[in-house]
């Protein structure tokens, strides 16, 4: 059993070492992706004929619309006459966004540009199912307008395209998979060919910097079926086709997800726990919807969104934040408000985001996140430490200067010793939401490995015990800090409820009353690593009952300012005297060997204490005021 657990620990330590190693290994970024990797923050725009209905981009499926009803009652009424590309591009620019991805065609099949591919028609087969041809909007090309406005703002223009198409005559929506079923194998072949012609239109007309695919989710790695008709080889073919049209275009993994195709991963609405092994981007909504939803006012705060963006960058990802314009083309007021607030923070702090990469450290601090770039480590403090000190693991680099992005000319004083850089903080955070500290260093910030930190703590009771069921009993706990060669492997002990039990500096737990407590051992190496163990305490007496055998012990004179306690016990003498402070923690101890003895308390500072004289069978408790 012991042998097994040692093997397990060895394995865990090995795994930790591998993961630390893995987090250091950077992937290489191909030159055509450098701008994207440095951009870090982009705008997603879900805009289509669904925006008119205002029930989200999935309304066709969720509300069981037929093709003809959807076309005539939703799409035909879409008229984004107030769409202002300049306003949207400036909104993105002010928020600090460097690229913008707009839906050219979502699952509903409605095309936001004038397509010439004849099969993309309405159900009557007479009218092209696109914005200029199918609506009263007119001949404006909003993709071109937006591309031009983006270029004026130095924002990269990108397009989203859905592989599945709930409207196309080759397909019918599958109300179970939410995908579409193909009418036949030949319909599939024709549709894919037509889709490629459409993509050719998009690439040659608009030269999107990124093609962002979706609607690939019944993918399979084998042969197509009519319900799972998009395959891995279709995805590979699509990728190669697009790259043949434009050698620079960046393509997401959803040309056929889960096969590591494309140029980057897209964990949707979530942030991976650690950096991935290739570039990635988290897309996120500001409320709960991508496409405009009239009733969705559940907006995240700017603080929440900024924190998520920083977390993403600290783990080496990009952040694509969505807006869903209304049917008239205007952006919901609350989205504008939130983006402007993000912009205010970015105006001061964007240096810590653009071209910044993952944290150089294997674990994340309790107060926030790190990002870095050559010559700079950024410490993003979301929770201001109340002890006035910010602790950062030491770097191999020499530190030239430390300051905040809020006040770049004021130097922050610091000390670097014993594996930590300690910054002296002002009392209040310059930016309560996220103050960014900059450590100006020489070279690329890299964690120092001179001090080996604790990564795990395991607590065990004597002989494996997890209970105390003796009246006034105690249990010796021990903490093993891993790795075993940690520079400082000592711990400090605390218990969750000092009314139930208390613990001394050596891990001796003494019961006071029945209950369950959690014992915590905190690493003294300041790594903030904690080990925990639940302990059950039973058979204790509480309150007045503890005084039940006070007749056996006399303390005189009644303790006050006297420096000496005289103790006389009648009956069987007890074995131990412990004095506790008001927090229930032992401050003095004495092993009793005689019925009567004197005890020197002159070293105690003034205050309230409890004297506890006990043996295995019973306990005597007396209040002590030292003045
Ligand atoms: C897709 C779309 O269906 C949705 O409307 C929106 O456009 C979004 C950006 O992408 O939805 C997805 C795609 C992927 C996952 C979940 C929803 N996923 O990988 O978990």
C-alpha cells in the first residue's frame, strides 16, 4: 500500500514536471499569423436576417420555422438601413480591438453579400437569398463598407461562414441533431462545389484576413452519410482550397473540428486551464446571445470581460468578443457602453495585451494574472492584497524598474530574495478593477528555478487517524510537502473552527468539542499551496460541563497581574497544562508531574487567556486575565 502511494506520488511529481516543461515550450507562429497572434483582441459580429426577428441566430431551428415562412416573414423584412460601418469600426477601435469577424452567412443560409452562385435561392427558386436581392435594403454592400471602414481604422477585416445551410435546397434541417440532412449524395457534391464558389467570391472580393468557419459539427473521419455529411477529408480539402486562393488567409479549426485542422483552436465561450499546444482563440458573448435577442439584457460587466481577456492572454490565447446588431443595423446600447468601458481600460493598459504572451510561471497567483513580452513582465492585479505587499516569483532576468501603467513615472520599491520579488504597494489600488504592474527587465521574462517551490501538501494523522474521539484528546498531524526537495518544506497550521479544536505550530491538534473541522497546512515558502484534511471530533463535552471537575484543581491567587500561578490538585493529578490565547491557540505548555506546583506566566503579554489542565479522562478550564 505504502509502496503504491509512493509510486503514485512519483508519477504525480513527474506529471507536474512534464506540465511545467510543456508550459515553457512555445509553438512557433508562422509569419502569416504573426499579426493575429499579436492582435490578441478582436470583435465578433453576428448579423444576419435573424437580427430582424431579434430571437437570436438559432431562431430558425429553435422556433421550428419552415423555410418558406422564415424567408417571407423574417429574411424578407430584414432592412438594416441604419447600418453604419464607420460607427462599428470606430467602436471596435475605441475598445482596443485589432480585428473584426462578421458573419457573411450563418446557419440560416442568408447571404450578407450579393452572391452570384445560383443555387443559393429562396424556396420559390426565383430570387437570390441574399441581402441586396431578397430585401428592400437596396444595393449597398455592407461587407465592403465594413471592410473599408476597418481599413481606415487599421483593423483587420475577417469573415464567418457556416458550412451547414438550413435554407439551401440540398438540405433540410434535422430537428434532432440541429444539423441538416442532405437530400442525396449528388446534392452533397453539388452543394460543396457551390459553397466553394461562394467562398471564392468572398476571398476574391473582400480578402478576409481570417476565414472563421462553423456549422461543421456532425463531422466524421470516414465516409459521408446523408445526416453526417461533412467529413475530415472535406475539411482538409476546404482548407487547401482556401489557401490556394489566398496564401495569407488564416483559417480556424472548424473547417472540421476535433482533428486539429486549420490554423488555430477555438474553445467556445471557455478558457482552457493552461496554454494549448497551438494558437487559440476564445470567442465570447457580452450577454448570453450571439445574434440580437430582444429580451437578453444579461450583460457581463466590463470588469468580468477584461478579466477574462487578461486570463486568455496570460494563457496565450486571443479573445474575440461579440456584438449582435439589431435588425436596423444599430448596435445595442448596452454593448456600446460596455465596449467603451473596456476601451477606457485599454487606453491605459493595452501595452500589457498587444503582442503579449503567456505567463512565464507554472502556476497563477491568487490576485490575478501575468502576461509578458520581451523586456517586460506585466502583473495584472484584480484582487488588491491587503497586506500591502505583492509577491511575484523571482525571475532569472535582472529588474530595472517597477511601475504601474496608471502611473508610469512613479517607481514602486521592491526587494528580491528567497525566491520572491516583493513589491511595496500603495494602500489603495490605482485602478480598483485591474492595476497593471510593469517589471522592466532585461530579455524575455523567465521564472527563476533557483528556489524550488512547494506544489502539493498531503496531511496525515498519526497511524492514519482522521478522528479524535477521546475527551480532550489530541492527534498529531504531519504535513508532507512535495516536491520533497522543495527549498522550504515547512508549513503553518490552521483549523477551520477554533471552538472545536485548536492546533499548535507542530501540528498537534487538541479537541475542544464535538464537530467536524478542516485542518489546513499552508506552505511557508509563500507559494500559497495548501493541504487540507477533514477531522471528526466526538465524545467531547461543551460549555459549562467542562468545569465539572474543577473541584480537583485550585489556582491561587486568582490569576491577574501576578507572574506566578500556584496550582494545587486534589485527587489524581492531571498530566498537562496548556494556556490558550483568545483565538484558541496554545501559547504555553507544561507537563505536570506533581499534584501541586508553581508556573511562571510573566512572559505572557497582557490579555485574556484560558488555562486548560487535563489528562486523558477529564479537563479543568479556568479563565485567566493577564494585566
Ligand atoms: C456556433 C454557432 O452555432 C452559434 O450560432 C455561434 O455562431 C457560435 C459562435 O458558433 O455554436 C457553437 C459552436 C461550437 C460549439 C458550441 C456552439 N462548441 O464547440 O462547443
